[in-house]
């Protein structure tokens, strides 16, 4: 069974913020404690938890502080990385693309 979840940009940002807040609370950290641990200002953490808006750099710092950095490494995987393929299949595929194509 395949489950597809479609999010708008805002919904995805808010979901990430809610999960970050839940993780912070599970670790029994205050926003001020996360501020000290991550190096992200308290104002940015508050804004993030309320609106979902944050820079990538601050999000990565928060993820590191909460022990959740592994998720970033799986973003934007290629098909080869998502599924196991045989060596023969890999050899038959064309060269790795170095640029996008304008469509």
C-alpha cells in the first residue's frame, strides 16, 4: 500500500516546526535551553515554532542540537540511492547528469 501525503509549502514548514518542538519537549529542553545548545537566537526559535519560518542554517543547527540531523542526509536522493540496483543495471545507465535541462 502506497500512502501519498501532499503538503503545501506552509503546511510542510509548520509540520517540521511542530516535530522540532515535540522533540525539544521530549528532551525536556526549554526554548532558551535549545538556544544555548544550538547557537540559534531565542527569537529565531520562537518564530520557527510559531510560524515554521527559519533559515536552512538555523534549521540544521537545531536539528544537530536535537540529534535529528540524519534526516537531512536522505533529502534529494537519486534513484540509485533509494533502491538497490545491480552492477549491470548501473553500467547500462547513461552517464551521471551534471546539469539540469530547461523544459
